[in-house]
C-alpha cells in the first residue's frame, strides 16, 4: 500500500460519531452539561455491553490465524474443488472464517489463499478476466454478510443489546438470511463481474502473500517445533462460540422454564462466556497441546487488540451518538414519522441504518444509531419480531460500503483496484448483501417467530 493510500486509510478509520453526537445535541437545543453526560453515558453503556466480547473475538481470530487453522480449513476444501466450483468453495471458507472474525481481519487472513488460488488460475490458458475478482468477490460477500448479520460480531450484538432481544434467535435468522445473500453477491456476481475486469494486485504484495508467505510459515513451524493443527479440532474451535449460543437457543425452546439444564445453557450460551470459552479452548488445543510457547501466545493476544482499538472507539462514538439522539427525543419523532407514513418497522430499521452507515462511514454507527432510535417503538409494540428487527438493522448497515469506510480502502489497496473497480466490487457486493438481507427479513416475518 502506498503512502497516499495509507494516509487515506488512516483518515477513514477515524471515528466520526463523537463530534457528530456533540454537534447534534447542541443543535437540538440541549445544554452543554446534558450533551456531555449523554455522550459519556452512551459510550460507556455501549462498550460495557459489547467491548469485552469484541476483544475476545479478536483474540480468537488471532489464535486461529497464527496456528494455521484457517489456512488448513481452506486447503482441505480447495483441494476437493474444481475450478468452476472455486467461488463456491471460497464462499464456504469465508463463511467459516467469518463466524468469529471481523471483516477486515478475516479478509487479511484469507488474502494469501485468495492470491495463491487466483495466481494459479491466471497462469492457466483460457481464463478470461480477473482471477482475483473471481476468487475474491465471494470472500468479500461472505465476510460482509457474517459481519453485519450474525452474532457475535459487534454490530448485531449491539443491536441485540439495545433492543433487549435474544442472541439465539437473531443468530438463527442471521444464518438463514446470510446464505442466499452470500450466494447472490458472491459466486453469482463473481461469475458476472470477473470477466469484465482486469484487476491484479501489486507484484510485491502478491509475491509476499503467496510464495514468501508459505515459506515463512513453514520455517516458523520448524523453528518452534509446533505440531500441525488437527483440522477437526480447528473447525471445532472456530464453531465453539456459535455452538454454545445455539445450545442456549435450543434450551429456551425445548426445556421448561427453571430447569437446571436451561440455566447451564443460558450461562454457557451468553456471548461473553461463549467467546471466553472459545478463546480458552483455542489457546489450549491449538497452542499449548501443540508445543506452542506461552510467551509468544501472550504477545500474540496482545497484538490482536491493536487493530480493534479503532473499532472500539467507533462503537463508543456510536453509543454516544445514539444516547444524544435518544435524549433529544429523536426516537419519538422517528416513531411518529413511521406511524404517519405507515412505514413498516422492519423496513424503517433497515433504512435508518443504511442512511447512518452511508453518511458516517461506519456500519457500527448505523447499527447503534438505528437500534437506539427504534428502541422506544420496539418496547411499545409487543407484536414486533425483535430478532428480525436487529437483523434488518444489521443488513441495512452493510449497504453501499464506499470511500468513507475503512473496508473499502482495504479491498481497493490489497487488490490494486481503481476507485471505479473498487466500487464495482465491494460497494456493489455489500449493497446486494444488504438488499437480500432485507428481502429475507420480510419473508421470515411471514412465519411465526422463533423462541
């Protein structure tokens, strides 16, 4: 990435929501003391609800990447996939990787696999267009869908906490909505757009993440006498937090209230406990039992927190923005507006999250703001399916990821794209994911709610 690209990326990562919260509060006629109090309370409540879970998710993702689990899973799938099935295989890889990982982290982890496969395709005669778009678009679609729709990612968790709904049903709905969104925006769109593009990453970066990357990993493993990871254990480590949360959902559905087993599943299925157990299991199974060094593990876990510092600040800013809007009674105005125009709450949540995300450059701000604005409506309407509302908000926040989003610049610079090429890929892909997500929400709302 060149110097200009790095400066742009750093600029786009700056959280805009706290200055916006203060400005909105003052223009709404609130006094300075009230604005300050609302800003502090909003940031603190939001971080208190999801901050630790986000940190644990970053740690888990780092362990999975450093131990080679994500690469082993990908290699196992790709070794069985013919060329025509590669976009579908890469969607599956990103789907699995995207369960515990944030969009940017997951993309960085999968980039060496994308580049390695695309480079081999590029060298074969008869392949037309960009092999890197052909392989990369499905990954972008899957990671985006998982990031915006499925807990334990920060956006869905924030919406769940704000709307006071349950993690389990939201997760089930999220998985159901993510699958068609990934298919349409991933393999299907990749087959359409790849022949029409000539994207190729920078040669130095391509060499580093293919040949050099593999040699470095092998040498590192030999130097520290670390045994190769078990594919079965690796997959289980990836899925453990999700499995614990799903067990909680099944317990709520099948077990009587007050049952001891229900209390156990509720404890283990709490997002904080589930993520903590996932990190502990991965540390033991993928590091200590394979001869890994505890000091290196501590350093790795510490390093995993650095990339999410900006995310945490954005989340805090989004919470402050939400609290100021709520204190200024903007939520009541939105409720009255929706009633006046007879706008369905699920569509309204999607639209508000979309507008806030596009305008602020942060999907998380869109989710936090929309959830906070619709919380009064959600509490007053007993017939509203709150897990679906959380999913609608998460889907809306994904729409049209553009130049004021950090993920846009990551894709653009990593793949060596122009602004137009990046718009045709990540911006269009995430818009498709958002629209399919909304359609699935409306379809699922026709059926009885889960739980």
